[in-house]
C-alpha cells in the first residue's frame, strides 16, 4: 500500500494471475517452482490490497463528489465522540443519484437532544468532502495515516440539523449485532449499577468502550490492564479454555473431539456476534477458531501452524489489518505464549498447587508481555512495572467475571435477574476497578516517556527471536546467532546516540492562538513560548521529546531576535517592530497578528523566508500569503504545512 506499485486495471491484474498459475503448472524444476511460488504469494498480497482498496474502482465516491453534492450515507460503525462532534464510519453509497462505494468519516456537531445514529441507518446530506488533516507537529499521532489504513481518506462535517434520516437500508450482520447489543445494554441499565460498573460491563461483555471515562481508561492503562477493557484475544482465549473444560466429557465418546470442536466454534462465533462483530473481535475469534481446531492434534507445531494460518486468512480478507496495532499486539501476545510460556513456567517449581496455579497464570502473562513489550513501548511509550501484579490478580478471576457477566446479562434480558445477584456482580466489578485504581496510583512503578525508534523496535524483536530459539535448543550455532543479535541491538543504540549528538535544529511549532519555538542542540531542546498552561504546552512538546529522545527546558519568550547557526531569526509580534540593524536576509516569524505593511517589511529586510504560526488570524495569513507570492518571498504557514524545521 505504501509503495502503490499496482496502478493497473483489473484486466491486467487478472491476466498476471492467470500467467503465474499457467507457468507454475508448466514448470517442474523444484527450485524454480519454489521461487515462482514465493513470487506468486507476493503478488497475491498485492492483489488483496488492490481488491480491498475502494479507490481503485471506477465508482469510488470521490470521482463524483462536488461542492454541495447530494450524498446518501450508510452508517457502518459508531465511533467514540470527540469534544465537539459525534463521529461515525460511513459507507458512501450514492452521490448525486450515482451509485458509489467507499468509506468516509462523518462528523456531526454535538446536540444533547439528538439521538445517536445506528449501524445500517441511511442519511441524506448536502455537503462537501474534505481531506483528513495530517499532524501539524513532529511525532504527533498521525490520525490521517491511521484512517487511511482503515480505508478512509475523506471526511465530512455537518451541523446537527444538516441531514435527513432515511430509515434503515439493507440490514447487515453487524447491524443486527449492534441492535442486540443495544438491547442487552438497555436491560442492564434498568438495574442500579454505578456508572463505572456499567461501562466496564459493557466493555467486558459487549466490546463497547465509547462511554468509558478518560480517568478510568488511564487507570487501566497505567496498571498494565488496558487489554481487559477491549474484547480481544485475552477474552476469547479464556472463553476457549473454559469451553474446552466444560465440553471435555465429549472426548470420551466416539468422534467426541469433532463434536467438541464444532460446539466451541459455534459458541465462539456467537460471542463475536454479541460483542458487535467489531474488527478486533472477529480477528480474535478467527485466530482462536484455528487454534481450537489445531488443539485437537495436541502439538505445539500444529498450534503455530494454526496461528499463522489464521493470520494468512485474515490478511487475505483484509491486508490493512497488518497496520492495526491491535492486530499486531494480539498475534505477538499469542505467539509469545505459544513459544515461551512453557519455558518461563519451568524456571521455577512449586509443590503447593495453589502457588503453582498462580505461577502458571503469571507465566502466561510474562510470555505475552515479552511478545508485545517492544511494540507497546513503540506505540505507547510507557511500561507499567506492576503489570505482573495486576494481571496475576485479574486474569485468574476474569474467566469467572466473564461467565458470571454472561449469566447476569441473560437473566437481565429475560427480566428475571435477582437484585442480590446484580448487586454482587456490581460489587465484584467495583472491587476490580478499585484494585486497578490502587495499582495505577503507584506512580513510582510506572515508567513513562520511554523512547523507542522503529529500528530499535526491529532490533529488539531480532533479539527476542534468536533468544527464544536459543532457549528452546541450546546449540552453539543458535548461541552465536543470539550473541549476534545482541551486537545488532547495541549497534543500533550507538548509531542513534551518535546521530542524536550531531543534530542541531530550529523549530517553529504549531499551537493555536499561541507561539512556541525551539532550539535543539544535540540531546537537549530549549523551548521559548508564551503559553500560560504547562499542560497545553506539553501536548505539543511531549511527542517531540519522546520521539527524538531529548531533554527539554522551558523559557518565556522575551526576545525578538535569535541566532541559529549564524542565521538571524526575527520575531515580529503584535508590536510590529522590525526596523532593526543587521537583520537583512533573516528568517522572519510573524506572531500574534502584527499590524504591519508586509510589502514595506519585505523591502526593508529582504527576508529569506516568512513563517506564520498558529497565533495569527486566518484573514491576516491569507493576505500575507498573497503578498509574499507577489513579491516572490517563500511563505510558510504552520497550520497548513506543519511545524517549520531548520536543521544544520
């Protein structure tokens, strides 16, 4: 997808497939056939991306949309709302009476009296699609890239009364699943559960996380238990283990293993339906469906084969799953458990069955954590030191919590849930929330702002891979490979340190209504600003600090003239002062909407470049841009192009 080397039409696309298969059928030389097979599988991956990319089709909606087009949208997914908008993933099924295809992001201005749209609901709007903005400051979360990996390239903004509901289109399994989930939620809400109890129940049982407060999410994240709140591989794996034990009696009958597997698969997919058939749930159930089948053969190799088979099937179905960090974490966690859990478990032996049980649970958690640790640090930049304790307490009881939750939900739907059982379940959820909150507050054990580059991520997994192979079979060759991987990791660290110490940089950050600039020298950066709130400033600076792994110091902006590598930098603020000596051919930064005659300033200073940051009025910026183009001076607006960076 990143290279986009497959810009050909479907006729050529199918012709290449036919040619590959024809050659494979005619060639009998083993090595040539193997080489061609690898080439064909590579092309299958390209083909899968090509087929799944709506933009490759002639009826892609962007080819027909104009200003104020008449657009019919079908809600595909209800997303977590922002501060000002309700958000939905929608299918664009019609533009100006033309049948179309493609996904878009729908943003509707919030209204407390407006009912939320439902999956499969149709709405009519007259509006214009726009591009999704890329991040404006270095190392900030790239929402544009994230949505592109979901197949979404365009978005649309409408007011709370700028659309017409058209009812429901053809119902999908996802729509029926959401309707059933809403029914379960409504039945649970009739009981006297606390807010934090009901939102955790919805997350555990139904995969619904939109209503979870930021504080509660932070608690679970800091405790290393955020995976508890997302119906994913952990939940499905626990349900699989419980189902295997429940139906174990069937193995004593003829063909009992086959019957057991069929029943398990049916129940797993029923759970996926109840949990809303979200992408993460479908992925997890697919993965564990293959593992359930593989377990019937009783071999670790079969388990690995099943895991990679499910990976292959899912990526053929939707290759963009590969770029979803939930997908990556799930498979790495399960791969870690399959390959490392037994080795970790056998490090210690306990005679007490109770201690041995908890150690077995802990060994699963440790193996999974080893598998996902580098990726977690790369994405989330923190490591919860007490994850071991939180998982050792929560995971053993999670199976009970899930099964009891299913019983409570069923009884609630049937309107026969005893109040004492509802109170008991709510009390258990509150205890879990309280324990997680206590773990989260042990800040001494939470390591934040950890920097891990992409190359360091790859080197870490090379080390883990060869380390696991060496532990599985301690041969001389594998020991040398393991030691070589350590050398590779050290080399990457040393190279990044050398590169960091060579770096000098001047940056104009983008901050709405405020001014922030930075001077970096080696592994430190000095920030000059006029921001009152340190929290607001950190939201801009922290991603750069972590991404570049530098130390930060802050100063209030008191000067209008700076120097960077013999390059004068002049700041023209609201006072409009620029008539200073020896500042010709300088970098000029316009801040706080100065009322100046730009043509006169350009004539007097002859600036190298003019930069306008986020502290200026948009009307001023548009006028300055036209004047700069007229006088052939480069103009840079951080609100369009992102932070301005000048390196040595």
